[in-house]
C-alpha cells in the first residue's frame, strides 16, 4: 500500500515556486530529463513570458524512499495577490505546505498572506529558503554562515513558530537541498485521514472543459472511491451524471487502468461528461451512488470567487462581436472566477461587462482575447462595485452611467493593505498616503525592512498603485490585500468629451475633493495622447453638468504656399484658407472619435 502526501508550494511572486517544482519533477523521475523545460507546470504562453504562475497545476509524483513507495500530490499555486483565490482552493485539498521564501529578498507581503491562509486551513507548514546558490563563493561552496542568510532563516522560523534547524535551504536552479526538503516533507506532512463514510465522496477544487470529455473536475477524494463506471451526484447543483473517465495528473491527464479507481486521500480528475460548465461548481461535493439525505454530506468552508475589478469589453470592430463572445465563453470554461454579462453602449455597441479578481487578471484576459481568439477590444476604465442608497433602497453599480440622477449616498469597498518595504524607502512609501487615500496607517519593523498596514479604497488599488509604489521604492516594495467592508464615500461621476462627443469608456468616479485636479491631469494627458486631426479637437472634462477642465488639440495645417513677393495672390489664398476651414468644420461634424486601447492604459497612470 503506497502512502500519500498531499502538499502545495506557496510563496510571494518570483520567489521560485515553479523552478522548485521543476526540480521535484526531476528528482522523482516524473518527467524525463529530455522532455524537461523551465516552468514545466506552467502551460500558458503568457505564464512563460511573464515568468509567473496564473493557473494552479496539480501533479502526481511516485517516489521511493527507505524501501517505501509514496504518492506525492503537488499543487503548484500562483504567487500574485490577484490569484489568492486559486491558492485558497488548493489549500482545501492538501495536508501540507512548503512556504518558500527567496533568500535574497526575505519575507514579503504575499508570504504573510499565504502563511495566514495555510495556518487557518490547519496545514503542516514547512519553511524553505530558496535561491541559496546566490551565496556561493568563488569555489562554488555555499556560505550558510552569511549574516543575511542567518537573519532570513531566523525571521522565517519565527513566523512559522519552529526552530531554525527546521528551515531548509534549497536552490530550485541548481537542485541543492531539494532531496533533503522532499524527505522532510514525507516525514512531517501527515497521511490523509481515513474514510469516515462507506460511499465515495470528493471535493471539486478546480475544473476545465474538454471538447470530448465535457467538464473535467479536479478532485480530492475524501471518502471511499470513485470508479470510471460510476454514477455521480453533485450536491450543490443537484444533478447526476455517468462518469466518462477517471485518472490523475502526470501532469498531463493520465487515465487509470481498469477499474479506473481513485480512493480516499488521492488527488485526481473525473471526466464528468457534463456539457454545461455552469453546472459544475468549484467547491461542490461529489458523491457516488444513491445516497439518502445527501445534503448532510456536503463539504463546507469553500468561498466563491468575488470579482473586485469590473471592465466593459467591446469589439474594436462590430463584426468581431462573435469572436469576442466565443473567446469569453471559452475562457470562462477554464476560469470559474470570471463573471460575464452582456452590455450595451450607444457609441461602442454590444459588448460584455466582465468581473475580474484584480488588475493583472484583467490584463491577462484582455491579452488572451487578442492573441488566442483574434478579438482585440476597446475597454472602459476598470471600476469597482459601488453601493448606492436611493430613496431608502440599495442598488449596486459598476459603471458611472448607472449612477441615478438623484441618490442619497454612495458606499465604496475598502481593503486592508499590507506592504513590506526596505527601511530606506519608508518615507517615500508614506508619501503616497494622501494620493491613495490611505487611513489607519501602522508601521512595524522587520529587521532591515518595514511592514506598513493601512486601510484604503479598493478603487485606488486598481488605478496605478502598483506602478507608483514600484517607482517610489525602485521596485523593492511588495504588497498584498484583503477585502474588508464598505464605507460611505464622497465621489462624483466625471465624463470626458472630445469634439463635444461623450466618450463612454472614459467616464469614471473620482473623489469630489480631487476631481478638478484629476480632471486637469486627464485633459493634459489626453492632449498628449490623442493624434492631431484636420479639425480642432476640444477636450472637455465634465462633472455635475459643469466643465471643470479643458484642453484643445489644434487642427493640422495644410500649406497653401508663401504670401508676399512672388508668393501668388494673397486674396486668392485667403479664399482657399476659408474654404479649407469650412471643409474641416464639416468633417468635424461628421467625425467619429476613436480612442485607441493604449490610451485607456496610459490614462490609468498618474
């Protein structure tokens, strides 16, 4: 009987999770050396290009140690805070976690967030310092007595609550220490609990769509077993289906030989045969057979993804609407956190209002639509979900156009921000307080770094917060955040008119006390970004029915020749000039203002 160990690797972005996963695949012989490539578990081109993990990736590794056979189920998880929902799902399916920290950077904001979540899930946490090869001397010997290495080890041991000897040194790049870490994981992470029910019961922690198999659910078996010929029932959706196939991730799908069975404690997949992805919910419970009062066997504790950023997508050309529709539908099949609903705009036509987990999530989906589905889009400003009180009733709005003419008050979502920054950049970081409306700011010293916690509107985070803190700290700051609650706010709707035409995608909410300043900045930026045309282009920023800022882009001039001596008849040229002006006026009246997608991105910057 093989023993099972289920675990995740969690870390701040760029701390080397995927590289360590590569070495584990090599050490266990899961992937042949000739087939090995960097970031093996990252399947998307964008993951490889950006060097980040976007989608969790499970893999089963068979390993022999001290005469025993082990099944090691690893789930590689994303590090960016936008994808913390992916991490939370993975934590529910395992018993252990490797908390990985870059030995050159130390504990970062997402390290703390991941640790809190792993601890709350009751996991056995093993600390490891990665990139230890950075401290090799000219003879190739690692200096474990380096002061910084010792300090990092002490910090991590204090965070986890273990001795310094229980923090492991590894290098995902060279493979140093990987065997030792793997053996520690086998010894410390507990075997999954035994079945408490005689029938098969499993948790769905992820899913994707396959044209032949239907919805394929990634599952953690809790009780009993599931065979490839079983009838299953999904409790939350109250639907039944005949299984098409059962197997595990190697990391590609690998069908088990007959009787195709996965048992309690194992991680694998079920090809459900269900064709409608909406019927398979992340966090649902699968049971096998005819079980009475099955509702009582539902596995609880799973939270649904909550979109925090909303953007309306419209096709650049109206003929591309079908491509946009098909692209979003396909992406939704494999990304349950996306929320999609039809949208209509007088100028931009038909489109979709899409909810995302954050700015990075939005940028990735927009890029995938362009690349994979040939569906370039025009996007509105990213927005958040506001709550508006109107005549005693509450309504939720995302777009400024949805704001009623009359209302009592507006409430906006607030977050708890966690920033870690080197001590020398503390004053620069605190200088951003007013710009981003931070409150309840607290600082805590961590060796040579400072931890800053603050309360901040979510709308400020999705503007250019990331760019600003990188600029202020030379890229040395890291941050994570968690939604807290809603708070009454004083924001107003601000509209942009170019050549007296309202540009729907540029409408946004701004704090009332900052509206005029932001409006002048926006008008100036638009003047720089928009191309000159054959007519004058007034840029007007409007709030509460008043123009609060204005810039003008002058028309391109057409040379009519030189006046004066040997330059021709002046009267004739004046007539031509007046005729040209009338022509430009007619063109301006008929012209449609097109704003390139790049302009929207640039306007987010301050």
